[in-house]
C-alpha cells in the first residue's frame, strides 16, 4: 500500500476537479463546494483498479478525509 | 448535455465520469413497442423475412406498452405473425438482452422454432424525475430487434445469475401489487444531495450498483471464459451493458481487455437498458458485418440480475439505426 502522500497524489489526479491545494489529506472533502456524488464513484473505481480493494458507498460515508480513506485501505490489505 | 440542475463544472464531471454526452428521449406516446416494431420491420426487410415466417417473438422490457397484455403479443399482431406463433415478455432490464438470448436459444434448440425475433428496449426516461440529477441525465430510450434462425450445430454459452437481496438498488417503489398507487405515490421527496423523487420514479443507489457491477460482471465474464476455454485474445469484442463509462472501464481493466476490444455508445445514447448491448453492436461494430466475429456480451443491473454470453457470428446483418 502506498504512503498517504503518494495515495493522495494519485487520487487527486483521478478526482481532477479540485483547485490545487484545496484537497489535502485532512481536508473534510464533503465540505468542499466542488464535491459531488460522482467523486464517490471515482474513489470506488480508483481503489478497485489501483489497489484491488473494494470500498463501498457505506465505507465512504464513514470517511471524512483522505487520511480516513487511506487508513481504511490499510485495514483491507 | 444541457441540464440546468448541474452547473457547468458538474456537467463536465458528469460527462467525464459517465461518458454520456447525448441521449435520445422518446416523445410522449412513443412506446417501447413502437421502437422495437420499427427496428423489427427494418430488420425483416433486410433479411427478406416476412412476419408470418417468424414463429417466436420475445420482448425484453421493463417499460411495456401496457401492464397487460404482454407487448410481445401486441407485436405479434403488428408484425403480421401467424396466430400459431409464440409471443411472450421478459421483465428484465440491464441483463435482459443476455437473458433474452438465453431463453430464446433454449426454446429454439429443440428445433420447434425456426425463425425468432428477440426485441429488447426501454423508454426509461418515462420513469426518471427531471429534478433527480443522479438519474435523469443517465438514461436514453431505444428499441432493438435481433433475428435468430435455427441451426442444429450452433452454440451459445451463457453464465447467468440473480440476487434479489439487491432489489432496492434500482427500483420503482409504487405501482405494483406490493404497493399500489395511492395518495402518497406522487408526493416528491428531497433526499441527500438535493435529489428529488416520488415513488413512481426510478430510485437508484449509484454506489451500490457500481460496487455490484465491478464485483460481479468481471467474475461472470471470467467464469464464462474459463468454462469455454476462451482467452481475451480470442474474443473480437467485449460488449458491456452501457451504464457508466467509469464502471465499464473498471470492469475492462480488471479483466485486462484492451480498450480497442471494448466499444462504447454511452457518449451518443446514454444508458439504454436492455437495448444497450445490441445498440452498441450495431453502432460501434459495423465493420464486422462480413467477418466471422467472436462476441462476449455482459449485462448487469436491476434485480439484481447479471449474465454473460459468448457467441460467434458469421456474416451478421446490421441495419442502420433509425431515429423515429
């Protein structure tokens, strides 16, 4: 599993629609004006294809930051 | 993509994620039966078949012309088929084309039916609420017709599955016997994310359907390939149900199929339910008409229901798409 830093870098490329520096590991992403339900699907697809780890919508409802998400993936390795 | 409930940046993200830029919406009063009838008459003309030559018609749809009678029987009459022919509906959506092929070929393999029509389509837009930005821009309307002729030596392989525990992932809550239409049916509710629906609209749990599809579709396809001893190299086209490009690309990557073998019609037609597989074949694979082609088809969604089929065509006839 990638470090939090590399995980964040890779995921930001996929998410694409956030202004630079607006989305960091401890940013509460749902509070960002650009956040959309499409991003949930992008995260699910990313975790699946990049790490082979299944993350559900319910999992994501329990995460508020990219750090939370990274921690979740660490438990699923 | 013009949809005022999505801001320009949301529209851009929508197009990028779903792959959908355009959809075709049936005008009021135009039914799935009408769409499939138009497709069938064009196909019969190309094949030089008459309606009375066809002894079996199966209609796959979840937006029938009427609650009853079955739309297939109405089309038996419209197509000029004999009264001794068999006509029936199958109530399936995304998996419907694969299931339809399975049922029709199982019925034909006895030799009891020599020429058959599989009609598949939906007017899905009739069930979506314009104020529901999670569903309204996804669906387009389409009807298709596939003609099959009996050949004792011909084989199609299938892998078919069902999981009713996922019934609420995609459903229309009211209007059936479980919950008839009543005074609460058309009261709109506002859900998380500003989504507005009433109980006669399509209710879709996007992340549950996404998880289901990227989990089950690759497994079904791989199961079928293992069963038949087929490798991706031997398949000319993998035609996936056209639900969402990100979803389909995730499936493609899990199976390690090259992009050039997995065509899309999402951009021009959106999600056309059971029509999406045959529509993609006709729209995106026309160069295969005169060639022997090995097709791997996979449909997955509402039910939950999913299935895959492996078949080979020789000199398949693909009429042009009609817009009515």
